[in-house]
C-alpha cells in the first residue's frame, strides 16, 4: 500500500519575502501546521538572527502548530540528510491536518521536494582534502563511475565533482541510500522586485539590530556555544562574531552584513529557478500583495477540497 501523506503546500521564497506570515495564515485557513525547512531556524536560541518571527505563529488569537523549528540544540550536528529523515518521519505521523512547509534553504527544500537521496552520503574530509589539491581537468579525467552508480552527478565545477567522488566512494563502501516514498506538494513561491526586496532586507536588518541581535550572539557564547560554530553559520552570526572580535568597525560590520544578505537572497532565487529547470512546478506569487490577496490566489490554485 502506498504511503498516504497529508495535503501539503510549500511556501518558499528569498529572505524578507514574507514566507512565515503567509504560511501561518494558510495554516490558519486549513487548520493545519507549519513545518520549517530552514537550516538555521532548526536550532534553539537562534531567534533574531535567523528571523524566526515566532510572533507570526498566532493568527487571529489562535496558535499555529510548528515543527522542526527550535528542534536542535545550538552546536549540535545537523545537515540536509538528517533534515530529510526527520521530515519524512514527521510527515508519516503528521496530525490529521494539512502540512504547510515553509522555508528558504534551497538544499533542504530540494531534498524533500525532488526526493534526492544522495544527500545521505556523508562528507569524507580526508578524501575531500586530497582531491582539492588537484585541478578540475585532472579530476574530470578520473571521473569514470560504473554504469550502475545510482546518482546522477553534476560535474560542471570542481566543488561538485569532488562531491561526486565522495558519493562514489561511499557507494563503493556499501552505504545504501534510504528510499523515501513519493510526496507531491503544491509549491508556491513569493517573488519581489529586486529593489523592493533590497528595501525590505535593509529595513529588517535595522529591526534585528534594534531587537538585540548582538545581545543574542553574546548570550549564546555565555551559554557555551562555540564561537567557531557561530561563524560557520554565516551571515548575521559570522558578521557579529567578527565585530565582537574587533576585526571590523561597526560601520564595516553593518554595511558588510547588509551586502551579504542581499547576495544570499539573490542566490536563493537562483537556486529556486534551478529547481524549476529540474522539474519543480512553482506557482509564483507577487510578494507585495496583502496576505488576504495571496490567500485568494493560493485557493485558486489548489483543489477545492483542501480548504474547508
């Protein structure tokens, strides 16, 4: 018997596009819950820097259930393969309600939307270090996996080719990939004109700084969270750590972080477009519309029985 999943909708988009607010309102309409697909919001205590917007999880006085948010302690290892496993385990036993997946982490979304299993192959640091000393041309000459190798690898760059060798080595060692059942959500993306997106990012950064972004990082450090781990998270946490370490003036910190977030938003949109090229069907919505209009557009693009 095929696995039966709850009715599912995905709300995706770049940072500052209003994903969380819309997802919570859709969940309210559907009497459902929100599953986070964000690689940093999964951690406890990373609230301001990751933009959890926990206040959005209450609509018209009713709390909206959420999952895989505040799920892992800071510093704990967590990657896309673990998220994929946790997501499907959650979805299998999801309460009798609609599942609204919300996120902007491209790899996390791709792992569950397009069902890629190769994320399960672990990183092999020694092999990666060895291969990184070789040129792309030399690596490409060595790339001769057998016909029964189960993963289609993008070998267009040295980084992707090295990852391909890692997957090949894992496969040779007998690591079997776990197959996940088919899951076919309806995808909606929030899009914004570039200048509007930039304005929102700038305004939201100011809000986060005023809300205590730096205090949040200092509090995590006092709790024993590794500064190196915070740096590896990138963006807000990496830039705050650099400022606290005296590597930057406040002006350099503020302006550098703003540029980095703009660049990240651009990369997110590029990733979503690449997902479309690989077969994902995303219904793009105008992120400037009020939430009521967005809800109406969503209703017009899903089977009527999904809404009461």
